[in-house]
C-alpha cells in the first residue's frame, strides 16, 4: 500500500493549483475569442455568412504583360479614383469575384461608393430607403425592378455595401427611355419627353462615330435582324436600325458616366467609385469609361474586364492586351 509523504502531498497540491490556473486561463482566452468573434463588424458577418468557395482565376496585368495574383491586382486598383468591373452577365464565377473585389477594397480604402448598371436612376429613392433601413428588402425589390438573377448575382454586392454603409448609386437610364430611343432616335429624348423623365437621362449627350461605334456596329452586324428576317431589310434600313440602337447605347453610357462623375463629386475626399457593368460598356476604355474620363479629367480611371474561358491554363493574356488594365480570366461554366 502506497502512503504519500508530506513532501509529495505538498508537491501534489501545488500541481493541482497550477493546473486550475491553466484551466482558468484557457477558459479566459476562449471567452475573449468568443467575444472578439461576436464583436465583428456587420460587414464581416455578411462575408462570414457566405460559405467560402475557391474561385479559379488568372489575372493578366496588361501594363506589365504578365500574370499576377488577384490580391496584387486589388492593391493596384485600390489606388484609382474610379474602377470599372466589366462583367459577362451570365458568368457565376465573375459575380463571386466581384464580391471578393469589394471585400479586398474595403480593407484598403476608407471610403467607397458602389454604382451599378443593374439599377436605373428612377429607383434611387427605393435603393436609398433600403440602405438606410427605412424599408424592407421585399419592399425594395418590389419597387426597384431588379434583374432576374439579382439574388444570386448582385444581392451580395448590395448587402456588402449596406453592411459597410457605402452609398449605392443606381446609374443607368430607365430602360423605357432607352427603348424609346432605339425605336425613334436620340432626338426624341431631347425634344418630346416630359421634364421629369428628361432628368433621368444625362444632360450632355454625345454619340460620335468613333472606335466604339465601329465595335458596336460590328457586334450588331453579326447579330440577326431585329425584324426577324434580314433578307427583307435593305442595307440602308439595317444601318438606320443600328444607328438608333447605338444612340440608345450612347444614352446609357452618357447617363452612367454622368452618374459616376456625380457620385465621385458628392463623395468624401479620396473616395473610390466602383461601377459594375456589362464589359462592353468599359472594355478598351471606351463607352461609359470614356464618358467618365471626359467628365473627370486628371482622375485615374481603372478598368477590369472579366473573361470566362474553358481552360485557364491556356488563357492568352497577350491577345487581350488592350482590353483593360487587368483581365481576369474565369473558368467558364460547363455548357448545358
């Protein structure tokens, strides 16, 4: 039978005391960690609520003619005054990377404004009410004409901005006005619409036959006739149709350009305006990007273009060296 000595009992008691102190410290640190997690910013909680998913991509730096990592691109564009994110609307990977872009910019810039082609100027009050907590999300969506895939594609951007208390700008012209121009021409906007609607379109409207027009006309020329039968449409009729649709495109670009410039002017000093749009509006620094440069001379306007490809390993950045400041290749979804 083992009988403990007095020295042993003393050492055993001291050991128990130290063990209790260690357990207490572990519990304290665990409590602090929990408190820290509970004290996260609303924006962090929004990000944490989204399951982490790796999004395959390769970033081509067109200035230095090399592939770089996504974070290096973010560090560069965070220094811009205006940043265009040119997307392919139907690419899920692009939308996830747009959300990642906002998160990366939030870590680098104190003041950011999010502007979006996906909302039209006349719904700005509804957007403002939702961001300020004066309306529910259901009411906001009922009044703002969101795009069909808003929940999956654009809600993460709006909710991130809302959590960080960033303004969100509805930049585009109402589609009813663009549709009117595509049918009857730009002069209609200038001469016949009511003053309330006229305020939703850019004050200054310029629609030159430049490189942008050449790219637009080629794209439209490759598409089927709007009449449904190109054989019944003369060359002159087709040219007139393309001209009207191009004028509607210019109306959109001018209005978005004016909205972006206005947001930049209204924002605090050193603010960054991020505009999300279809890539055609900003590729090659043309379209809306060119209209912003005209309105904000001397400001740095950066363009990122997202390009889905079937094989990332064979993505050719050099072939798109003039497309944007950075070309982000994403893995295109498999064809159904």
